[in-house]
C-alpha cells in the first residue's frame, strides 16, 4: 500500500490521480454485494436500475469517483464454488477488501482466502460488516480472525456500545469518537469515559505492532511518550505496504455505517497502479498492455473481455497486442457505458476482441502469472430434449466454457454423454441456467455413467464354425480359441499356436483384430480388459474362406467364450486426498468409510497450520456427490483431488 502520504502524493500526476482497483472478497453471506452498492452510492455513483438480490454467482464491476480519485470496484462471489472467479479478480487489483462478519465461529471460512492473499503478496484490508449485530467481544472476533492469518491484524476502530447496540466507534489512531447516523456521515462526539480504558488498550496493541517496524515509534513507545496521529499513520502505511500488518475496520453496509471511514482508508492506503505493476513485475514503459480476468458473451454486445489496463492509453477502434478493439466499456454505478478511451490503471471491458481468453495479456512480451483453474469435483451429463438443438447446444457450451475456466465440457466417447464438470452443485446449476438463458436450449441432466470394465476369472477354450452358402461364393471359417485371464492392468494380448497351416497365415491378422474388437462390449455390457486370446487351431475352405469370414467366426467364439469364462464386473478406484481443517478430519474419515473407502492415513497439510490431508482409495461411483456432503460437514471448507488408481472387482453395489 502507499507507504506514506508523500508516497501517495507522488503517485498523482498533473492530469489527476491514476485509477485504482479493489476487489471485495469474503465468505458467502458476509454482505459484499450490499457493500458494493453502498460504496458506489456513497461516492455518488448513479443508482443501479435493479439492486442485486440473493447470492451473487458472477463478478460485478462498478466505477465511481471519491474525492477526485477514480475507482473500479469488483464484487466477487463468495461461494467456495466460485473461488476461482475471485482469484482471477484478485490477480489484477491493487488491494483486497476482505468482508466478513464478527462471529468468531465463522472466522475459519477465511483461512483459504487469507492464505491466497499472503501467498500472492496482495495487499489487504479487513472490513468487519454487520457490526450492528455484534453480540460478543470485538477482541474475540479479532482473535478468531488472527488465528487464520499469518499477517498481523491491527484493529483500527473500537465499537461504542449503548446497552447491546453498537452506536459508533473510536478511531484508535486519532483517538476520536464518532456516532453512526444512518445513511449520513458519522457525527464526531466526545470520547465516552467508559471507552477510555478499552481505547487505550487497543491503541497500545496498535503501537506495539507498528513499533516492530519503525525505530522512531519504538523509541516513543519505550519512553512512554504519546505519538501524534501522523507519527502513527506513517509506519502504519509502511507496514501495510510491506504486508507486515493488515488493518481491520468496522461497519454495517446495509445501514450505511462506517462507509466514509472505509473510503478514507482506501484513499490513503490502496497502492497506485504503478506500485501494483512493480509488484507484478510489469515494465512501466512499452506498448499498451492489459490482462483479461473475465470473459463474457453479452448478447448483442458480443464478446466482452474484462481487463486491467497496465499500460495505456487505448482507444476504441485502435489495437491492443495486434487485435482490434471493437469497443470500450466502463460501468458507472454498475451499468455499462461506452467510452472512447481508457488510460493506465483502468478496469474496462474490451469489446469484440476475438481470440482473447481469460488470463491472456495482449500487448505483453510474456504472459503474467494467472491462477490456474482448480480440478473439477462435481459433474453432470446433459442431453437435449430436441435433436434439432444440437448445433445451438454445441456453440452455447463452447461460449460457456470460455466464460468460466473452472468449468470443463467433454464428450465421453464410451458413453456418448456430454459431461459438464465444475466446482460443485451450485456452480453447475448456475452454469446450466446461464446456458438456458443465453441459448434457449432446454437440457436435462443426470449423473455421468461410471466407466465400468469387466474381465474373466477362468480360462476357456471355445470352438466356432461359420458355414454359409448364399449362391456363388459362400462363407466358411473355423476357429478354436483359448481365452485366459491376465493380471490386473496387463491389458489385451493376441497370439497364435496354429500348426500345419490349419489356418493360413493371411487370415490370422483378421482373427486378432476381431478378437480385440469383441472386447469392446462383454457379456455384462462393458469393455473387457486384461485377457489373452490365443488361436489354437481351425480350418478353411480354399474358395469360401476370407478375412470377413474368419472375423465373424472369431466374434462368435469370443461372445460364447467370454460368457463361459466366469465374467466379473470391475469398477474404477481413485486415490483421493481430502483437505480439511484438523477439527473436521474425523468427519472426513467417517464420510470416506461410508463410501466404501479404504483409508490410507492422514497427515498435516504441508504449509497449512491446523489443516490435515486424508488419503484413501475410493470407488469412483462413490465420488459423484462427495463434495456436497464433504462441504456440509466441514463448514464449506473441505476440498479434494482425485486420480485414477486401479480397477477392482465391484463389491457392495
């Protein structure tokens, strides 16, 4: 963040302040969308035509100006299933505002987010929302949050209570007290006498945290001298900029409480685009350059690539990275507005730039780091109700996958099912709703078919003869096959032990090809694996024998022989690694055991204090809705990765 007021001022140019960008991130239900609308309204942005309702499933972008500074605000969905969207937005902003509630029991939901911010070196500020509903001590709330963060959290405000109600706050650095006024600026009041001790305690904790990073402040603290507010703000900004500390502010977005104080903190503490570009290793000079963090197909507006412009300016009709810019859009108050030009630091939507994908950096000499989509954990097979919609469905699915990198669309060649896979039930439901709205195609969804296999338990010898006379040349072939089981994973082999030319050499390849083709569907209805087929003997006719005849006879022998060889169904078994906070490890183990899982053990998750990884072998059929139950038993925090391990005889089905 801006290290001090001088540094902040240095970021300003004669033409005005460069646009800055923040992302509102945090758990589902913490009030990010309400805060998004409230910040825009407080900054005087035009009101939205329709306020957001329910849970957000997509990133929202809004532009506004606060005290002469231009801002872009990204409202990120809070569901764990939309975590990749939030990570994409965080890759291009100057600071993250972590929105959360005061309830200590919910603090654990912030652990993965704090870790992402810390690992990526993204500056952050915590805003405890819904402070009017605070029921316990703010100390307890801060302690619970601190347990999830490796960065030091410093409380910048102390709530003022009247009875059980929070009616205002004391600014710890300035030692000024304020009373909330709904929808208006807070009113400065005298510091309540009962608050002096608590405020002094909070101020001491703030000074102690900052003194570790500033020698001048350390001397004052050691000498019991009272520093001036300016002597606190300077090391505070420096510590924030280095990531040593994270400020914690309070408010209630729905009531309009604390918004102006939040805006003030953002104005002073959010880095300038040049500082963020330096953090990301982006050269200040060069051709115009941007990074795409979201792709949207917007009906008549066409394809929109939402991007942060790291080097500008760019103009409508101009080019960026060799691609023509079909349009530029800002979003004052959250509503799209075409503009002729955009400058360095702006977040804009680039129109009709075909070929650009999320994460691309047009104009860059090399690609910037960008979060890779997580592996899918939930899947659905979809089908259309009307065959004539196939072409429309194909195009709509392609656009859907372009919009959401965390979504994969594949065609299963074995089952011929179209499989859509993503991050959970809500993620896929929202994707299919967008699919229907954008294309008008109605789809049905079912569980994807499991890739079962079958093999045999015993060896058999099977004889088959084909003899047909249809006028002219007939068809004749005689084969004797030995069909044997092989070790698991050994695959299919074909050999011949024919003696005396009973089957001419020219027909033997046709026998091998037909034998292998017959394994595509066994007596139980699934592909057959791990068998050896040997041609032992046979006979032929000099006129009526052919490759086709020997192929037909072989298929007949394979069909009859496999059915007699004690066929058995095999199911795929995956190695699964579940990641959960340690307190939920027993839940994860019980869940795996209930799904026929063989638990291999568990250990501390490397680099994640208080988290475990549980490893198990689990039949793939038991994993199709595992993520739903896992999250319900781990405060939404559990996740897993899987990989195919082996095939095993199906039991307990």
